[in-house]
């Protein structure tokens, strides 16, 4: 049924207006022995199905309410915000930071979501990578407005509170003074930002459908952002690698690493490992054959190998692991033929 709904949804263009799915990043799709079911566990609508290794992540769009809990639960980025939605969210945040160092973003189920400056997606979408990005942008006070949970089915406050606690701990290690809180209401400023225009009507004054409204949001957001904002399109790290590619729909783990360095530098990364805020992957050097399977299987490119040329051929000489990029999925451990890897949460 999920497969049928997914195919029909693709044909009719009735897929999620907020999210895209990248099945290749799913650990259960990448390896038949993987046991992760985080997205299915949090989905109150039972809309998600994962096929066997080499298959796909399928969503029954007739059941899906776009609540975003799957986006929060999956650390590997299988479910990611559409580029237009993500850009509109960060553009709204950047405009607010430029005025008063405060960012107010609203769940789309909140009455405040009608205010153009506060419009956002569901509360569950504010995972730690997005919150860290807001702090790196300069936000000193982040307020997330809660919404009514009748549409999504079940509250996501427990999910977002866990992410907030983690980010607050990270920011405190980086010696940044930033507060992140949930609120039911917020007094909006009198002046209204009409950059999005008549967000509930078409140009002819008639009520807009959900899809037409999304198209309007996308066009106005892209027009307001343009292609010249340095922060979104030209940031680079290490080998000038473009970690914020305009075609990337998610805040990647590399971008997350860059944001952490912006907040507290290399010192912060070391403190996160010491304080147990990241997963720690240990490699038994005696067992490791430097085959590179873990590097190829990791969806977040957390492993890197050193090579040297011997008789005209490249030979691996050492392997390194960046624990900040690790999501703890355990795919490296179960795919290692030498059983040389252990993962400690």
C-alpha cells in the first residue's frame, strides 16, 4: 500500500511540501543487518515503510501530516527540508538577527505562523543542526513558538526539548551566551514584513490552495535571498570544499561541523567529546585491515584514510575518525569484516 501511494503521489505531484527523502542515506537501505527504526518509531501515522537492503524509504503520503518528527529522529538526513523552505527559514532568522539579535520562529500550527517574519515549519524540524546554525549566525535569544497539535496527531515537545538541552550544553562549552526557549505566545511587532505578500491569497484575491501557497512562499523566498549571500552559498572549510551547496536540501554534517567551529573553534569540538555530547567510535588498530569499507558505508563521511603510492599503486596507511560527524547509527560496526570498530554513545 505504501509503495502504491508513493508512486501515485509522485505521478500526481502530491508529495510533501516541506520535505524530501534521500533513501541512499538510510542505514537499513545500505546494509541488510542494520536495525534502525527511529523514523518509524516516532511516526504516529504509521506512514513510513523501509524495504530491504538496496530498497527505498517509502512514505504513505495519504497518511503523512508533515509533522517533521522523522526529520528530527533521523540523524543521517534521510528526511530533509526542501531547499526553498530551508532558505526561507534562515532568511527570516537572518533578518531578525540583523535587527535585534533575537530569532522568533513559529510552528506552522501556531496562530503566529500567519506573521510573515515568524513563519516556519513544524516544531519538530528544529533539530540540533538547525539550532546550532542559528547560534552561529549570531542569534543570542531563540524563541520557538508552539502550535496546536490537532493536525499532527501527537505533540513533539519532548523531541524538541531534548534537542534544545543538547544545543544549550554545546553553546555553553563554546562560551556563548545564548538562550533557547519554547513559548505559547509572543507579542509581534506592529510593523509587518509583507515580503511574502498576501500569504493566504492569490494575486487575484481568491483563497490559495496549499500547493499554490507553497509555490508563492518558494518564489518570494528565493527572490528575497538571491544568489549573493555569502553565508549560505560560499562558506568553505578545510580544502575549500563547498559545504553549503545550494543544491543541498539539508544542513549537512560538514556544515554542522563548520558551525561548531564558528561558535567555539577546535576547542569546542574537543570539549564535546570529553563531555560525552557526541558518539565515540573506537578503532582497534591491530584488527583493522585498512580496507576502507567503513569509509564507503558511512553516510556522513566520518572516516578518512591516508594513502601513499607504492610501486605506482595507492595503498592505505592509516585511518581517522571524526566523532563530531558520527550519528551513532552503527553502520560502520556491522559492516566491518574485521570487527575492529566499536561505537560508544
